[in-house]
């Protein structure tokens, strides 16, 4: 899975973690990505979107799916 936002393209940034003795070890800061269903034209798709795009309404969330009532398995 690529850690990239579908909307803005935000991706991990890299740098050094500094301990108390200032020893540098490499680390990465990942964006806060959420896997959501988005509306893409007439269809819906699942995509990873960062929370800043969700809060800023940069993507259209898909409406919740309606469950169809099934009559199978119910006693008659």
C-alpha cells in the first residue's frame, strides 16, 4: 500500500529521530490516511485520503450503502 493521499498527494516525510544524546537515527513521518469510500462521478471507489482533505471537504464521501432486506433463511 502506498502511503499517499488520493486527493492532495501528501506522502511520508523523512528525517532524523534525535535521542537525548542527540544520536541521529533515520525515521519517517506518515500522513494520517484513512481508507474511505469516495464518490467518483457516478461510481464509488475506496481510496486513502488524508484527514486534512476530509476536514476541508476536498473529496466527496460516498453515501452509506443501503442494505437490501433478504427473505432467505427466515421461517415462513
